[in-house]
């Protein structure tokens, strides 16, 4: 399980690398120094990933909360990435009207 201290101490490398938390959540650290929360999950035999935002804008606690919501969706058979895209499309259509 990750700690804020470990996250803050992580340095960029030549290639992107990952700091794993638990239950599919990890922090991807890019060579540019950006740090992105990602969640890896499997649904219907396919492996997928969804992003939860950049650290420190999205702190560790919030990333874990978002992971749990995504895990609940996956357990219910709902693809969290597809659900997010659908919600975004609905907001766009509503804003146009």
C-alpha cells in the first residue's frame, strides 16, 4: 500500500514507470515528472484502464475512493470508462439544448 511519503519521493525516470497501491490502483510517473492515477480492471475477459486524474490535484485518499466506486461498477457488470464517456456525452447534449 502506497504512502504520500513514497509518492512524493518518487522521481521520474527515462521511461514511464508505476507505483502500485492495491486492487488495481497505481500511479504512473512519466519522464516529464507528471504523475497520473490509473486503475486497471478486467471486464468481460478484456483488460481496461481508466484515469482518475493527476497527483497532487487528486490526492491518494480521493484516488482510492474513485477506485472503490469503479470496482463497484465493475462488480455490477458496468464498464466505468464507458459509463464516464456516456455521462460526458449526455452533459454535452444537454448543454447544447
